[in-house]
C-alpha cells in the first residue's frame, strides 16, 4: 500500500544511504539539509498526532532517549554496540505499544 508513513520512512533510509555514498561535498550538504528538514517534519507530525499523556508514551520516550544516548557513546566505543542493540530493541517494543494505542 502506498502511504505517507511508508514513503517517509523509505525516503529517510534512502537519503541516509545516499548521504553515506555521496562524494561531492556540496551535494552531501544539501542531502543532509533535506534529511534534517524531513526528520523535523516527521517529528512534528508524530508529536501533533500521538497522544503524549500515557505511561506507555512516557516509557517509550525515555527508552528512545536512552537508546540515542547509548548510540552516541557506542560511536566512540564499538564495544558498546551490544548494549545499544538491547536498548534499541526495548525502544522498538515500547514504540510498538504506543502505536497500538493509536491504531
């Protein structure tokens, strides 16, 4: 099915891949700018659509924050990637629970 969500998600993944492959600095800069703007739009869409007054929402938000913090540490210490994977899995599970409350 052709949906906004599916296409947004695919676009962000494809843009990330293209940014990593691009060798021209100016084009890479423009791709990053567009990626940032699309991410911002997606953030606003989620924040305006998903109710934020539930315990599950708060748990998911905390888990995402913790996973992001751990990823930043792991970028400097690849030995922490295993811990990152666990935190990401927890965050994905909790986001799935939030999703169930809105569909």
